[in-house]
C-alpha cells in the first residue's frame, strides 16, 4: 500500500506529527514511536534536521519502521547538502518506499555571512529564492542512473515570504511553513492559489496548567527570535513590532503556540484549515526536552478525524 493519491500527490491526511524528539532517542525507540504514530491514525510524520541524525538517515529509519504513513523531511537543509547527493538519496528512498516520502527543502540563508550557532558556522548560499531556484534546477538536471521509482518525487519548500511561496507553488507540490500564526496560512493560500499543497507546522503545549504551559511556549518562541533571521523577517511582515520580537510578548507567543487543553488546540487546528491549510502537523512541546512525547501524541490523535 502506498501513500500516494491517484493524482500523484502524497497522502498526508489532515493532521500529522512534527518533531525533533527522535534525535534524543535510540534507533529502537524511534522505530517503536514511528510505528505507534502510524497506528494512532496520523497521516504523516515530519521531522526536523539539526545536530542529530541527518535528514536522509532519519527518513530511512522512519520508513523502515512503518508500512503506510507518509514520512516528510521538514526540512532537509540545502545549505548542508549538495544537490547531487540530495537528488540521488531522494531517488533511492522513493524506489524503496514508493509514494511515502516527502522531501521538504529549505535552510536557505538570506545573507552571505555564515550564521554562528553553538560554535559552528552554518554555511550561507546567498539570496534565498534565487538559491532555491538554482538548487531545484540542479536536482532536476542530474542524470541519475539508479532505478527509477514508480512515482515522481514529492517535493515541498519551507516557504515563508511571498516570493518563496510563489516558487513553492510553481515548482513543487507546495509549501511547508514553520513557526507561523494562522494569519500566515491565509496569506500563503492567497499567494499560492487553490492548487498548491499547504502543510503547516503548529507548535502545541497540551497542559491544562496555563502558567506551566506558557513557560514552555515562551521558551520555544525565544529559541527562534535569536537564531532564525528568516523567521524574524516573516514576523515583521505579519505586523509584529520590534519590541514584541525582541522580548517575546504574549501576543507573539499566543500567535505561534497553541497551549492549554484539547479544546484550545483543536480550535487552532480548525482555524488553520479555515484559513486554507490542507494539512496541519503538530509539534508537541513539553517541559521534558529530548523525551519522545508519546503520551501527548496519543491524546492528540483524537484530532486525526477532523
């Protein structure tokens, strides 16, 4: 059984999981968690790429542990991976697991100066849209000789700004916005039109203790205020002022993170759908960093029927 529709688009379902938590687990723990996510009814499992497993290895691990669910890279960083190796890996994964892999591409840098993070220099590739366009050109031009998979590649872009959203609609299945409020979803749909796939990440804290939930939400927002210039630029476009961005005010935190009980989180997910999202992937935040949040995933699986 594949995860591809007759029209060639991947089967993401309405609600999926987005996580960095796999990087803190052993391979066995990740396999078990992925298998449970599939059985819980989620349509897709998305994973980030940071300083844990690289995107390609993580995809192989998750796909080998599951049978039906779509596995999506959210995202594979183009600044860290040559387009030849990316295209070859994508083809091999699609051959082995037809229709079940979505390659989200991003990590573009809008400056020619490498970003310093934890003592490491993250390479820059210059202007974002031109860089991504050239990267896609290179992937498409590579004469790969490995066996062809039965379906064309499923690619999406980690698009935020208008030009990147337009590129995502023009050259890939669509966009995978991250760290965005509902207002961005509405703008993205307007820019991309009705035919493009819009899969939105939504950070959530499932905790009825609002003081504790706000603390977790605030910590999450603070991580991106200081280390993600493209996210900061997007917040400015959405009308957040410099003081809100610098100090992580409640309006910003409330817009980015849905926190509280199931009813609150369901309301936010429905708001994204009403604004034009095709798929919402939930990133569970907890006060237990690095721990795979199975309890929360089990409870949130009630939303897979939306």
